[in-house]
């Protein structure tokens, strides 16, 4: 039991510390693909360090909500890091939240971020909040629907059980998962403010969503917000790996399987990050009103995955 | 001992009801004294709520207990009975009534429409009639109580009757309430199956079969649906809720809609025998449409109480989805899954009673302190009304369905019920149910959007009107009332296993199946579905984990980097002069929804031309149903009545001639 | 190769077919439509080859080869040339917006599968579960045929419909006799040529490829 708790803590700490590195890796890959040299993979750490050392500037009208939000959002993402089986499944805290609760935890962070953006009462803040919620109200159901296909396959909504079923049962091809994987990728891009929906590199106000939301934040608050965003990206990546490439995640808590998991994780994340960068480089930003269409397609694809599963495997 | 307990429950409920009645009548003693009415009678009314809730809590685990009241017509005494189903709804009524009554004690002020004494009578009669609806054991008492409830709430809705639009709202409400009541009456007529006995026990014993059962079901669905705001019958809700004083809106939305759910459950699960599978599908589909429709319309509203009214429609839709699933599972004899879905429905009922009442009360405080209902003229109230803003934040988060609050628990249970759907023996159903889950998640996503809009526009940002600077926080009674409901939201959110155990007698009564055994397989911290490895959720761990991470982060950052803060103006992109008018309006917030779901709304836009001296932009998003269903019916009625009006000449002898002719014709027919 | 793995693979190909059919329904660009059509042909060819391998029916290898040549290489090439000549690489306008189209598509899938279910129960082949999906993709292509207003996407819709039928034939009865298949292939080829010529004439007559112009031809 103690070992399990130690691994649980270790997994969370590892994810929290790795998150900026993963974001740095994606950015570095993007730079390489665009024939730039890039700032290096450690740049997010430097940014965080710089931000933490600065004095915070708050708008006059900022309320308690504005100051509490960075901590709450960071807390949500750390909690997600506890629950998602990154290294090992079946850890002590993982039964506290299944995939539906996980979506709820992400929603909690998002609602607070949108409210904080409206708190100051600037045009950009409210516009960002509106756009964020616009993306979210479609992305959230899409994500739930994505989860439902593996949930039906493994007869469980617990991520640990899903990983067990997909990785350690005799290998079966689940066509429904193909649909779900594409939908998940679309949701990942939308939810993490990546390219077809939002451009993480831009500071041009009219095209941005995420940057408009955090425009008023500075110093340690901004650092926490950025770190939380990095964590969210990594959380989505590890969720995707758990659902669609669960091989290597330790099932039992013993030395060899944990070392295997520790060896698999960087490889899988490196590949996933590079693929993400490639995908972003290949796509162009959509107009804001194409975004709901993009997400509606993700939603319908996920539903279709569910249907395909019911059609092909449900009857059997 | 068991008998004593159940009799005690009935006694408590009746005492509570009588107490409400007495308090109401006491209001007539000094009808103009605000102190007597508000400070003394309304808190006393809250005590009645406690009695009713206590009666419900006592009755829940007991066997059903019945009594005959020495009231009513000769040979037709009133039968009352408290079983687990009515006990649950009594608890709901009592808990919500306590909060709303305490709030009302601080809310009602002099000089608004109806005299305070009259208001007090109507309010307490409304409460008492709802309690009576829940304990009625014959159709006769049920209808009397039902109509009393409709009438008293009608008077409450029109308490500000000097405004024509409020009279109109009241009229629509009364009309639909009566059309619904007629349908319920007819349904009971079918249910008594020629026995001539309108006591529920006799209906239960002689449940109609086949087509008659379906007729009774459809009539009941129509009748109770009209009260609950089911899709084509929802139009009264967004009119009546904003018109009523806020505590009344809270009661109507939080509790009265649930009496309709109670009636539907009573007829479908108790009085009628085994259901047919398409009943469940009908409820499910209507519930899905209602939920998505309500959420969509809530997103485009600009009046805060209308927004909440549409959100009520959405929540009723969610409850109906769960009931539809439960009925379907019951029809295919899958009692465990039916119990899961039914638990989700009941859980959502009590959740909605708490958070919707809370939000309506919060809008009441906002209304009192700013005199504004229009979202476009509010904003920034978090600074001037901090406690109301805090309570409303909890309510908004709960209704948006985020953990660890209560709205999430019922949503979670319902989604689990969807996912637990094994292969039903009907292939179309098997494929439609994932689509149902999709529609449900969509409405849940929209609910989050709506709540960010609601909360953000009212409480955050800069005040949109200069007058808002004088807004003041709510008084202590109002705050106490809201705090009571907030406590309920938090408790329901953090202790789901306890609540499921409390709800379980309803499952065993209606489905002969309990859920708490499978729900508690992982210990008291977790709520599980069917098996621990299948799905589990522990709000307490989520909450404590969150709290500890937040606290640790905060302390670490404070300790390591200090807490220095410099205040400054917000970033204005180099254009000085940031005014409150630059914020998003409520219309702006609703605009994307309007654009995405454009065919669903009847949109009328008035766009300015470049040459307008005073450009005006106006856009309304109306309900198609009003134009497609209601206006044609109204026109038809008018035409028919004009046609019949030909018979009227105003001469008495002519009318007597009609009577004579009718009599003669009838005699001829009979002979 | 075990029978169950073969069934799973065929199921996978079936859902890929469905996925591509949906992607076509959602696609706005003509060029991408042609690429998707080529991919659909490739999936079809692979599936046919797989069925041939599992059931040892050699004539299916020929039909797989035929599919590869005709639907992956020849027809996309013709279509490429067509849009180059006509200079119509722009976005396709749809009559109904895309999410709605896809929603209707989901409904069609449900209907298609339920209609095909009794027939699939009769069939004894390893691939019987996919009949519903084949029918669904036929219906989806039909839907695309209806919702597109330009001529070239309609041609692609027609060809995709034939793909669905072909898949149905493979999955239900291990393919049609080779002669029939050759005839159908020829028909499709000729049909495409005729469509090509037709679109040229359409443009000459109305200076547009919008098929709504054909409405003008009716007698009043």
C-alpha cells in the first residue's frame, strides 16, 4: 500500500515537472518543421522561472475570483495528473474519479478561467471567455463521447480498467476506436488552444482565444496559468496514450513493469509530441465560426465511433 | 414500532400542512403590518417546512401508512397516504420551503402590488396545497389540491397585477395549467377502469391493460408535462417565472415542477401496471428535446429570470430523460438499471430544487438592490454584493455540473445509466440510446455556457450602469435562506452515497430493487455503479485533493516568491478610455449560440443603415412553437367561437328556446 | 490467419469505409474529395484481397487488382484532369450545412444497419456483420449526391455509391462473378466519361457547373 501511494505521488510529481518539457518539445518540433532553430526544449522552464520572480500586477477591479483562479486551475490539472494512469494503473487515488469526473474536473478549471477573464471587464477578457465557452460547450460533449467507446468496450468508465482491458486482454481490433481516436485528436487540438482553432504563437488579439483569457494575468499568476496549460496538454496526451496506445503502462506495482513504463513513456510522448507538431504545421487556422463546425464534426465522429461499436460488436 | 413511526410521519406532515394554512390565515389578521407578516409569520412558515421535511425523513424507510381525513364531501372522505415516493418529495418540498421562507422573511417589502397579508395567505396556501398533492391518496383530493396549487400560484404570479405583461403571463399560465388538469382528470377517469372508485389503492388493484393503459399514460404525460414544462407545453414557464416575485419563482421552479414529476412517477410506476417499452422511449425522446431546447434558449436570453426559467426547462428535460430510461429498463425487466436511472432522476429533482431556488433567490436580491432584471444593465456586483455573489457562484457551479458539487452527481449517475445499457432486445433502441447520451452531454455542455454567461454578466466585470454603484448586499435573513440552500448543494455534492441510501426506499417501493448495496461496494468514500472496477467516484477525495493541492501551491508560491502585488489599470491595448460599454453584453454572449443553432430560433433582426441618425440594433430570438402551435390553435378557437357566437342574440326567450329544443332532442334520442 | 482476426480486419475495413464516406460528406474541397475517393478505393481493394486470401477464392484477387487499377489510379486521374480542365478546385457549396448533413448521415447509418440485419443473419460468410455498414455507405453517398450542387462532387458521389455496392457484394456473397464485375467496372468507367463530357457541355451552355441551371431546361 505504501509503495502504491509513493508511486501515486511520484507519478503526479513527474507529470507536473515534465509538463513544461513536453510543451517545449512540441514547440521545438514545430520550429524544426518550419526550418527555424527554435528556443530549445527548456524554454518553458525559463519562462516560468522568470514569471515567478516578478511582482504581480493586478487590475484595480480584480476580485477574489481573479486571484483564486490560477491556483484552482492549477489544482484541477494536478488532480488530473493523479488520476490519469501515466505510469501505472490501479493506483490508490484513481478510483476517486472516472473519465466522466475527469471531464468534470477539466470543466471546473475552464469555468473558473472564463469567469476570471470576465472579472476585469475588458473587451478582450469577455470576448475570450465567450470564445472559450463556445469551444468548450462542443468539445466537452465530444470528449465524453470519445470516452464512451472505450468505456463500452471495457464495460467500465474507470481509466484503470480501460487500460487493463485494452492493453492486457487478448488483442482485438476495435474499429469504433479509430473514429474515437480521430475525434479525440480534434478535441485535443481545440481544448489546448492548438492550431486549427487557436494559434498559441500569436498575440494578435482578434484571432486568439486562450491569450485573450489570460491577458490580465502577470507574474506568478500567469506562471501558474501557463503551467496549468502545459499540464493540460500533457494530461490530454497521456489520456490519449492510455486510451489508444496503452501498452507499457504498468499493471502491477513491481520493479520491472515500472521500469518498462518509465522507459515507454518518454518514447511515446516524444512520438506524440512530434506528431502533434506535424499536424499543427500542416493545418491552417480556421475562422472562429468554422470552429463549431470542426468540433461538431469531432462530436459526430465520436458518436459514430460509439455507433460503429454497437453495430459491429454490440450484437455479438 | 414501525406502525408508530409511519403514523408519526403522517401526523408530522399534516401538522406541517395545517401549520402553513394557519400561518397563511394569520396573515389576514393584520394584513398591512409588514413586521408581523415578514418577521414573524414567514419564519414560522419555515418551521412548517421543517415539520414536513422531518415527516418525509421519518416516512422514507417505513412501510406506507394511510389515513382517512374527516373532510371532503359526504361519502367521499379525503384519503391520505405517505409512502416512500411521496416521502421523498415531501423532504424536497420541506427543505426548499425552509430556505425560501427564511429568505422571504427578509425579502418582501411594502408597496408592491398585493398587500402583504394577502401575499402571505397565497404563499402559505401554495405550500400547503403542494404538501397535500404529495400525500393525496385518491384522485378527488389530488385534483382539489392540484387546482388549489395552480390557483394560489396564479395569484402569486400576478401579485404585481398592475403591469399588463404580468397579467398576460398569468393568463397563459392559468390556461395551460387547466388544459393539463383536464388531461390529468381524464387520465384518472381511464385509470379507475369502470370501478367508480377513485381511491388510488383501487386503481392500483384494477390497473387497465393494453390500449387503455397507454391512453391513461399518454393523458398523464400530457397533463403532468404541461405542469413540468415538457416541450410543446413549456411556453408558460418563461413567462410566469420572471413575472412572479423571486421567492415564488424559486418555489415554482424548485418545487412545483417536481410535483408534476411526482404525479408522472405515481401514475407510471405505481398506479399503472407493467409499462410498455415505447412509453419509456416517448418520455426519453421528449426529455432529450426538452433538455437541448431549454439549454439553447437559456443561452440567448437577456433577462436573468427568463434565463433561469429556460434553464429549468432544461433540467426538467434531464429528469425526464432519466425517468424515460428507467421506464424502458423496467419494461424490459432490468430492475437494477431501472433503479440506477430512477435514482438519477430523483437525485436531479432534489438537486434542481436546491440550486434553482438558490439562483432565483439570488436574482431576487439583485433585483431588490438594483431594480434591474435586464442582464444588459447589470455587472460588477461581486464588489457591492459579495455574499450574494458567493452564494450565486456555488449555485452556478452546481448547475453547470462540475465536481465536487451536486449537479455533477446526478449527471454522473445518469450517464452511467446510459453506459450500462446492455443489448436491449430492440436493435433500433440500442442504437438510439448512444444518440440520447450525446444529446444529454450536449445539453450539459450548454448548461456550462449558460451559467458562465449568467454569473459573469451579472456579477463580474464593470457595472454597466452608474446606478449599480449604490447596490447593497442582501440582509441577514436573505443570506441565511441562501446559505441553507448552499449547504444543501454542498452536502448533496459531497455525500452521494448517503443520499443514494436515503433514496433507496423509493427504488424498493417502485421497482422492488435496491441500489445502495451495489453503490456502496467500495466503502463509504466512493459511490460505485454495479461494481467498483466498473465506475466509481468520490467527491470527498476530489474536493480534499483539490483543496490540499491549492493550499500547498498557494503556500509554496507565497513562501518562495512572496505575495507582492501592484495595482494598476487593466491593459487597454493602447487606446485609453476603457468604458463598461466595451464589455460583452448578454446578447453578445448569446450570439454564437444564435448563429450555430439559427434554424431553431425565430430570429428577428433590426439592423441600422449607415444613414441612421440614431442607429438602433435590435434582435429577438423567439420560440417557433409559439408561432407553429399556439397561435394557430388560438386563431382556430377564435374562429370557432365567432361561429358559435352566431347563436347568441341576447334575447332570453331565444335562449330558453335553445334549452327546450335540446331537451326535446335528448328525449327523442333516449326514447 | 485465424477466422476471428479476419473478421476483425474486415470489420475494421468496413468502418474505415464508413469513416471515409462521412469524411466525403463533410469535405468542402473537390481535390480532397478525389483523394478521399482514391483512399476508399484502396480500402476496398485491400478488403477484397483479404477476403480472397481468407476464403481462397482466386477470382477475388482479380477483382481486387481491378479495383486498385480502376478506382485508385485511373478514375482519380481522370477526375484530376477533369477539374484541371474545368478549373474547379474551389470549395464546394453544400445545400445543407455540414453538421446537419452528418446528423442525417448518422440517422441513415442506423436505418441502414437495421434494414440489413435480417439479411446478415441469413448470410453465413465471415463478413456478414459488415453488410449494414456497406448499405449505410451506399445511403451516405446517395446523400452526398443530393446535397452537392456542383457537378464534379456529384460524380464522385455516384462513384462512391458504387464502391458501397461493391463492398456489399464482397461482404455478403464473396463478390459477384468476374464477368459481372468486369461489366460493372466498364459501366462505371463509361459513366465517368459521360459525366465528364456532360460537365463540359454544362459549362459551355451555362458558363457554370451549378446543376441548378438544368432546371431551366424543363418545359413551362
